[in-house]
C-alpha cells in the first residue's frame, strides 16, 4: 500500500527495542539469582571463618543481609 513493511515502521522498531531491553533485564536478574544460589552456600561459611561479618559479605556481594544469614 505505502511501500513499507511492518518491520520498517517506527512503532515496530520501538516495540522491538523495548522487548529486547525487557528480555535483557530478565536475563540479568535470572543470572544474578542463579549466581547467588550457587555461590553463597559455598563462599559464606568460608568468609565467616576468615573473620568477615555478615554485613560485610552482603555488601561485597550486593545482596541482602538475610540472603547471607541463610548460609551462616
């Protein structure tokens, strides 16, 4: 009709970019949760034995104190 495809419209491009950004954010959050689930149970006891406090560990790993306390 106008000689353009759906993929060439601004609406399509903006919707696609928004979808990609949402997917990236979800992927990062999933990765963070997986890293936390795998790493904290192993590393927290070791760091506590070395003298670090729960608060210091939480701060270093950028997680909630409650997340660290689970593995105390």
